[in-house]
C-alpha cells in the first residue's frame, strides 16, 4: 500500500444511508420503532428487522439486529459509484485502518460493501449497490400523524473534535456549523455531504460512542404528535429533551430514547447547504441559544449518555476520555441546567454580555 | 294541547349531537367512515354502526344504518335537561307537527327521546339521556393524520329559507351569517346554539333534503391529509369541492362524498359566537368570495345534489321545488362555474364593483 | 345588607372578557404586546393602551395602564344582559363585598360596569355594554405568523382552592378539571362559563395574585413562531416554560413573561365543555403528566412567581400564605424539577405506580 | 454548428439561482412581491428591485426590472467554480449559440457571468461570483405568516419537450419525472441539479416562454395564508390554480399571478433526489391525478398563458407553435376542465380504466 496518502482520492460519498443498531430485545425495539414511530418494515426475521422511512427508496435506513450488548454496529454511507467502494477501501487502508470487504454486503438489501474501523474508532460502511423498494412518498393511506420521512443524520461522540473534523474533511465532508469558545476549544462540529446541514456531527465527549440517529418529518406538528403519542402510551420518561428549536442547524427537534437507551432525534426544517461557498456558522459555547434557540435547558443526560460502538469483530470499542473542556461543565450550573453567562462573570474578553450570536457570514 | 303557541317554551337546545344516516351497503360505508376517515366504532352489529369522533364523549355522533334508500333518518340535538325533551314534544305538537316519543330511545346509547317531523319536513330528534363513553381526547396513540375531532354542524336544503329561519329562531337558534341579494332574496342562513358559527345551516334549494354533515379537525393540515389519502386510495373522484377557505364562517373546508353520495364536510377554525350581541354577517350573493374566500369556483353538483330525508315512518319525504331565485343560477356562468359580476353588468344599484365584502358589524 | 344570600340570583356570566393590567413602562409593554405578540391597538394615549386579539369584536381584551406598581387591576367578565350587572352588584353586596358601580365604565370602550373586591381578594368586573369594533377575523393582511386570536382565560393564585372553587360555583362556574391528592388536598381547579375548559383557573398558592392571562392561537405552529421570534429578538430569557402539551385541558401551551414579569400564556386546542353533564376530570398531583403531558419539568418560578392584584383604591392586596401542601413541594425534587414517584416510594395507598392517569369519566 | 460537441465539458451547475423579470409598473410589482408575498429587499433603485427569500444567502433570487414589455430576461444558474463560467461559455459557443460575457455581471450583486441564447431560445445565465448577504434564516422577527424561504425552480414552455430534455441532459441535468402517453408523446419533464425534484421543468406548448417561477415555504399552512391574505386584499382573481397537491413532485402548491400576469408558484415538500440512481417517475397524461393528486381541475389558462422571454438584445423571442399533441387538448373536456377517461372511451390500449398510477420504480 502506498504510504503517500494524498494521491489517493476519497470516495464520493452521497449521504448517510443507514444505521445498523444492536438491540437486546427485538420485540421491544419493534414496538418502539414500528408501533410508536411508524417506521415501515421492508423485511424481518428472528435476528433482524429492516426498516425504512416514508420517502426512502433503498431497502432500509435502519437495521435492528438482536445482540447481547446494545450498540451501534455500523454507520453506513452510500457512495456515488461502485468504484467509490474501492476508493473507500483503499483510502482507509492507506491510513492503516482495518477494513473488511464483502461483495454480498453485510446486511440484506445491500450489495458490495466495505466496512472500516475509522481513525476515531467508529465502524463506517460504504456501499453503492442496494435493492430498490417501493418509495412510499404518496402512500398517504400509510401516513401516520407523526410520520418519519427521511434519515437525516448521525451524531457521533469523540474526544478530540478538531482531529475528527480534519479526518472527515479529508474524506470530503464540509462543515456547516460548529461550537467553539474564545480559547479555541471546539465542542462540536456539523459535517455534510448531501445538501442539508449534516450527514453526521461530532460531539465532544468520551468516545467513540454514538450520540444519536436522526429522522426528519415533513412539519413541526408531526414531531409534536410523537410527544403526544408517547404521553398517551405513558412512556413520557423516554422523552429526553425537547421539542425545541435548535440554534445550530435551525431545525425543530426532539430527542427520545429507545428501549435500550439508544437516542433518536426527530428533526425538521434545517436549511440548504449545496452552494460551494456555503458559510460555516460558528457559535460561542456560552451562547445559551446555540443548542436551543429558546434558551431551554439541555438536560445533563444528553451530554453524558451515549451508545457503545462495535469494532469489526462485534466487540464494543473501548472509550477514550475527552481531555478538552466539556461543554456541559462550561455551561451547566450547579442546578444541573445550562445558563447564560451574565455580565461581569466572564473570564474571557468579548463574552461580557449574556447572549451572543452565532457568527454568521 | 294548547292552541296558543306563544306561551309554550322552546326546548333549551345545547348542540347538534348526532346524525342517523341510512346507507345501502354497510361494509362500503364502514370502509369510508372508519378506514378512510378514522371515526371510532363505539358499537356495531349487522344493521348499524355507531361512530364517534376523537373528542366526543357521548355514545356516538354518527349512526350508519343499513336500509334500502340512502337518506338522512334523523338530525338529533342534545337538550339541556330531561324536561327539555317534554318541552320539545309539546312545542312541535302545538305547531301541528307529528311527534313520536320513545323512552328508550330510537337508537343505542340514547335514552328518552322525541322525534318530530318539523315544519320544513325534516326529521329532528331531541334527547338528553345518553350513555357516556371514553372521551378519546388524549388517546394520541389512536390519533390518525386526518383525525376528525368533533361533530360541527348539519346543513339542510329547504326551498324557503326565510320561513325556515323564522322557525329555527323561534326554536331558539340565532343567526350568525346569511347570504342575500339586494332584492331581499335569502339564499342561505347559518344558525347556532353552541358557541360556533352553526349547529345547522339552511341552504336554499329543493327540499327537504340533507346537504351535508360536517366534522371538525384540529388543524388545516389534517384536512389536507384526508385529500392526500383519498388520492392515494384512488378515490379522488369522491372529493367534490375544496379544500378551501369559506367566506361565510371563515372555516377551512373540504367536501367529500360517501359511497351513497352523502356529502361530508371536513371543517376547521370558524369563530366564537357566544356573546349575546354576536353580529349577523350578511354576504351579497354576488360576492364570489362568500363561499370560497379565494374565489375558487363552486362546482354545480354542490348546488344541485343532496340526500333525501325520511319521515317518521321511514319513507323519503317528497321534495318541494324552490321558487325563489337559485344561488347557482345567479352566480354560475355558461361554463358551469361561478363568477363575479363585473363593473357595468350590474342590474342592481350598489353592485357595480366586482367584489363586495360581506357586511360586517 | 341582605344577610340571606340564597335568593339572590347570580349574574349570567358569558365569558372572561378583558384584563386591566398595570405596567410600569408603557413603551416597553407596548413593544412586547404589540411589536412582539402582535396584538392590535384599538386606542391608546399617554396613560393606557387598549388592545385586542384577531377575533375579538369588543373594544379590547387587554388594557395596559401605566402605574407605579406592576399589578392586575381588574379581571373583567362580560354578562348576558344589562340587568346582570345589577345582579352582580347585588350578589356581591349580599356577601359583604365592597362594590363600585360606574355607569360610564372604568375604562374606555366599556359602559355600565360594577367592580367588586371578591371574597378571595380579587378585583372582578362585570359589564354588558361595550363598543363594538371591527372583528379582524378575515383581515389576513394583518395576520402575523404568531397571531393571537382570542382571550382564552385568566389564572388566579389563591391559598384555599376549595373555598375559591365553592365561591365560583355559586357564581355559576362549572369545574372542568382539578388536581388533587389522595389526602383530599386540592391543588388547582379549572372553572368555565363559555364552552371551553376554563374562563379562569385557581392555582393553590400565596394569594390573591394573578398567575397569568392566556390568549389562544389557531394552530400549534403559531406558538412555535412566538418562541422563534423571541429567540431572534434575544429575549429567550422571557420564555419561562414550554412550549408543551398540558395534561390538564389538553391544550398546547407556552408561558412567557412581559417586561414587568406579568405571565402570559399562549394556548391552543383544548376541548368543548358545553354539554350539561360535561365531566370533571381529576388528576393526581403525583401524575407527572398532569401539567405537561410529555413529562417535561415545571420550572420552580412557575409555581412561586405571580403578579399582585389591586384593591378598588388601586393599592396592592396583601397576600395570604397558603397553608395546604404546595404542589411544588410535593412534586419537585432537590434538583429543582418535578419528578414522578417511583414504585416503592409511595406514602399513599394507590400511588405505587410511577404514572397515574387523570381520572376521566 | 460545431459538429465536435463531445470533448467540451458541461459546466457544473449547482442550482437555479435567480430570475430577472421585466415588469411594466415597478411600484405595482413591489406591492405584490414585497407587501403581499413578503420577499426581502436587498437593494432597489428607480429601475430595479433586488429581492431575496428568507433562507437565501446570495444577493437576490429575483430581480424586478422596469421595462416596456413584461417578460423573463434571464434564468440564472449558479455554477460550482469560477472556471465553470468559462465552461458554460465554451459549451454554448460550441453549439453555435450566441453568448455574452460580462466580468462585472449583468445585474447588481453578481460578478463574472455569461448569458446565452440557448438552443430552445431561452436566455440562460451562468455565474459563480456573487455578493453574500445576511441569511435571514433565524430572523424570525421578520418571518411573515406566508414566508417564502427558497427559490425552488423555474418552469419553461417549449414546443418540443424531448429535444429540450436531451439538451438539458447534455448540460448535466437529470430527469426526476415526466408525463407521457402511450403513443410516446412527451408532455412535460422535470429536470434537476440540486437534490430536489427540479431546478427547471419543461412544459410542452408554444415557446420559448416562461411558465412560472416557484418559491418554497416551510409548511403547507404558509401557502394557505397566502391565499387567505389575497382574499383579504380582494385580489383573489390573481389566484389562478390551487392550492393543491401535485401528483408529479408530490409538492403542495399554489399558482398566483403578478400584476403583469407573470405566474408564481408557491411550493413545499417535494422529495430528495440526490442518490445517483434516483428513479425517473413517468405519469400517464390520462391520469387525472398527475397534476393534482386530488383530481381537482387544471384551469385552461394554466395551459395556455405564459410570459415572453427576451433575447440578449432585450427583444421578445418569437414563439414557435407546438406540433405535438397538447396536454390540454387530450385531457380537458368541453366544459373547459380536465377529466379522467372513463372505461370504454379509451383510444389507447391499457387506458381503459379511469385512473392510472404514475409508473414508479
Ligand atoms: Ca374535485
Ligand atoms: Fe442531531
Ligand atoms: Fe357546512
Ligand atoms: Fe392557563
Ligand atoms: Fe412548478
């Protein structure tokens, strides 16, 4: 293998495409993802359920696989051509990453794929070949009041955000938004290939862990309905955070927890990022509208809890502790909720006022 | 019976409460009202299905009864006290109307009731006693994307609108809106007891016939979903008119047709009428925003088609032809669609301009 | 003074009609209610601003009056007839309450009125006469994205909820919902005259104080827009609680604070209560979905903060401390947020499970 | 015509970016686009107004320029790099098309650009350089109830759709949907570069003419508000068609007419097309849900009326008559409205049933 990394072209990644999720009780997970959230079953057996959202036309965008430890087994991206799978394999191998190629795919409905253990410790998959299934877009007879229409993005916890960001930029991702402080610490970054705010985001913290997977809805009331339904089912304790409006991304959002504690975001109405000079928006970590535009508190569990990720042998990856400052520590008070720094308490020049705007181009 | 009508107090009517509808194919009607529209079955047997909307707490607000001729069998109103049933019986008897009292009710879930053949030929029912059932208001686990939440109103076709209006005013209804022309012809009137724009409306035409029954939704998107679902089921030919915004009532609306051609309106967001001096809004028949605020055409079938109503023996009432001008004739052009009179074509003073506002207090 | 209370008929109250609010900085309050919330100015001068919502047709439903101490000066109800003002005056006088009658009204746009200092210490007003103004219902050219359409209700803090409830029931109010515990303590009660869940509510706490005034919107997205706009204006610190779905009332809600700290609720989609046997729904104080159906925490300030109310001389009423258990104390943990009692920690029989449903008929 | 077309690479087009529209009364057009529709003025003078929608971050996406004849002066596309402007110039020159390059741009806010008279007779522009302005995405203080958020697409009338389609495919566009009949006639085609259903569409008819420009909203209620506002302003005669749900594209839509008769579509919620194998959906011209999923009629003016387009000298292009069958002729009945072919009246095999589904992968 060539030890000059630069000449190797990165694969042309189209979008985040599916997540393989290990769950400990398949029936309980089915009740959550199918009966509560209304995802559509493409195929299922004793070991796994293949699910897709309303406007997906490939075989699935979520695989629930039964296993002993709840974890994320693969973050899968679709690439533009079959050759881009080769490129992905070579690109990671050139970085010394373990890779595994399977011509018949790792899961049903997906063909020739490569899985890698990436430089951050995450199991990434790249594929082009996939089985097309009925796109349900106009099957309004199947449309439930809280319908999930697209897989929007992944979110990954990693201790060193600048390192992760640099790696993903080399892989071809662009940065739509990030959260920093005036000491130059980066707390989080949002990275995209498709023309939305992100296909994946990096959240600073002990990692590698999966923070969440996000599905989008058509409108805001669809998200409210999911809350209302969870209230009716008396599982409101599985509503972790929101609904609210993100500062970062501008999307209307909700975070809920599946039976294993895997976090799912429901998300709608971020913005178009397809222009070549789409600006990166930087938010100050002390702007308390950055994570909720209405200033509603971020609950501590949202910062601390996340799912293990598996290596290519199916074992949980060890977690590395974040050494940079933690966003929770710098923004959450003794009462367990976030606050906005008041005038006078600032340690950093330029942060004297309680609210600061994200820098926008 | 006292032949001095005046001293007899009218029953204190609370609201329109349910419609008994005769359908010719119970399974087909069930598919429409339950599978397509999502009404909830309280009880059903070979002969009848008792349905209620999401926020109803009495036994039903729609009864589908199997019969040889598609027709409306009873427009039922709830009254404030058990004694108001006696008052209703006496009030109609004093007017020479045929009445029938059943202590156990005419349908399941309803107790002591009186049915009358009213002065316009409609079968009206008045009851107080009813079986309470689970109010589904917070059963969001049952909430479909086009959920119907309340019975809003009836709409009746009658040849002589002023006569019908005077009768209903004596019965205690108030008039929220009407459509007239400058010759003093009344084309329609909206009458209410509860604090909405109407519990029933009178539409000028050959009658007695039932024009439609209307259910309300929470929001406008629920109505759009009903259209989308009917499109998905390839029954868009059952969408007769709309969706649109009414001029009269200001509600967002849709008219659809059930398997027998009974017209159902889906309706949301009219206004509060509970103040004692709530004004009557009068619209000019030549204002083409009166029936659709966006000026979209009223299809001719909406003016001409309606359901028979039954007498107390279950036979269809003969229909009397309207002698006053027809709204369709004065507003619909040779192309079969409504128009707005242009400047210069007016025969009537004050109607020179193309658009005229409803007179509002 | 007549000491036989019973024979005196209560006034026939139609609905809560307007609030007179004393504000300390009229320009700041105008910026909040007119520029941020979009209420419509009927009339204004150096001393007061008369505001109305989109679907109001009387002169105003909120009066902002400049004064030295931020407080609620009058909770005004409309009555059915001019004579009901006399009845109100006599009814309160018979209870030994101070009353003041003004044939020309206390504020512009309102005629013959009586103000009283009620048995709970609140300044109540009753009037029939009022100036009609343009109902803006179809003035969609004036409709802002967060438009407030109706005054929905008042909310009053009082130490002894059962006493307050008994008084309001004598005055003709009915109870739609309440919050109790298994020891028989009542924490709050919702009371209505119009056909919604309430015209006013009693919240147990140190009082008399005004907890909030509530305006309704057409749809849920209108409320989200108000949050988004407050975020854009960087006044998200004035968003106190929500948005959320109430358990009690089922309405979608938001609480915000005006420049003086007066609390305003924005509210939509509760249910019809007009039937004579509309059931009272009782919630257990330990059901953590009672105040937010999604189980989101109630912030402590929502329990503790409220506005003074004035006596008929314009002086703040002294506040009486609640002696019954406080809802916050029994439901909010050491972290300052509410929780649901877990199995095993119950002191009270029947409360062993974490979640309990409101008892519904 | 250069017969060695192949070697010249097509410019990498990012998206439709702005339309330059000639209007005859700048004040009247400003009233429509700014006061009614709420587009934001970036810059204006006596001759032109530069407008942008809420989520645009380049200088404008609509230019209104005063002129003697209402017409479309340029359909402008953004390209990925400055060099793509060179590529565009060469690509069209190689096809014998007249081109004009201006290093300082043809309009304010845009730098180095080339305008061409394309093979179909349309004035196309390609540019990379542009002035960035404030993206208003989170300026909810400026958000009106019918806010337009993005420029979505153009729609062009051309007589020979297959020819136009082939040309645009060579230019790099892909086809998301089309309308055909069983004789192989193509009636319309939807072509995209960004990841939505289209950046432009070709509608068969006498051309070159501009059929419409389309802006998107966040949600469906925003579009309903535009109708409601036009009703309130008594310009409902400028609502030409809709609102409705498209079959093709699945978007919720509305067509309105500006003071010169230029057609504007308001559009929301089509679907993602970014995958490399996104399928082309073909609709049968006899499927009457193809243009309105609810089967509501297409008004004849929508088929027949369109705006002239200008050549590079600013003169209206002559119009060539369509020789293929017209969609209106094959689908609209004697009453002037579209219908669905009933069983038995079909001339073409396979079209015996009234409704036919679009062929979807
Ligand atoms: Ca139709
Ligand atoms: Fe996310
Ligand atoms: Fe109706
Ligand atoms: Fe309230
Ligand atoms: Fe279009």
